[in-house]
C-alpha cells in the first residue's frame, strides 16, 4: 500500500508539472495497481513478508517506470510532455539498475524473486520507451520492446525455450544498452536519420542476442532428447522369447 501511495503521488506530481492527459493518469495508476498486485502475490508464493532493501530499490525503479508510462501514454494520445522530464525519470530508473544488485550481494539477500522482479521492471521500461520511439520513427521500433515478451509467449508453446541459459556477459551488455539507446533517442538531440540508426543498432543487437540464445537452447534440447533416447534404450527390459 505504501508503494501504491508513492505511485499515485508521482502521477499527481506529473499531472501538476507536465499536464498529463486523463488517459496518461489512468495508465499510470493502472500500472501501479497491477504492479503492487502482482508483487503481493509473488511475495505470498515465495513465503516472504518483507521485500528486503534490494527489492525496495527495484520497487522504486518500478514506480519511476510507472511515471514514464503515464508520460508516454499522454504523448501517444497527442499531448506533448516535457522531454527533459521523461528522459530524467527514465535515466534515473535505468541508473538504479545496478544498485539493487549490489545491495542484494552486500546484504546477502539475493533471491529468485529479486532477480525476476528486476528483469521484469527492465523489460517493461524498455517496452514503454520503445512505444515512445515508435511514435516518431515508425512502429518497427516497437519490436525492441516486444522481443522479450514474444520470447516468453513462444516458450509456452515450445517448452525447451524455458531451459536455463549459460551466463553470458554479452547478453548483459545488449540488455543494458537497449534502455540507454532508447533514452538517447527519446531525448530528441539526434537528427532523424541518426535516431533511426541508433534504433536499428539496438534492434539488430537484440536480434543477434536472442537468436544466439534460441539456437543454443534448440541444440541443447536435441542433445537432451538424444541422451534420453539412449538411456531409454539401455534400460529397456529384454523381451523374453516364447
């Protein structure tokens, strides 16, 4: 409830300073309701009664993402919003990305919930920023934000996509650069051709990263299937001759 109150307060401040549209305010508050509801259910499933300091940092980032959602929604609905305010809030949310991980490691409070929470906040913020970019550069830019959700949807039909991936530093670099490049484009400091080029680089690197991971997962699934077939053959009971 405290987090939801903070989200409502942020939306109210943005309404006073940036002149949010009604749709923008509703989008921001709806985001807050969904955020707090899902987080509450996740805490219950994990048996946790307190978020912990690291997750509180992530929660703060999530609240800022709600402010970005309200601003972008207002912009999409045709009401210009202060670009500097949008860029500032998004930049702070992205800059705090490394803080929650450090706090978790130093306090010994790393958890599966914290890692998933952090990832989901990043993914949604990138999705919202890609919507903002798509308004100016075309809806192809929205693919940057949809990529991760398309991968999750595909994993429902193809369970082998849910297997664990080996750690890759390049994957972290590609994920981190998406938000940075989208904020640079959102700032409006680049000419149109340069902004389109930056978005193309972001989409290209994301395509390469996901494509490499999907290829690895597919090969790993074939190896597991072959191993299972060999195991089944070696443990099959001999058929007694009549």
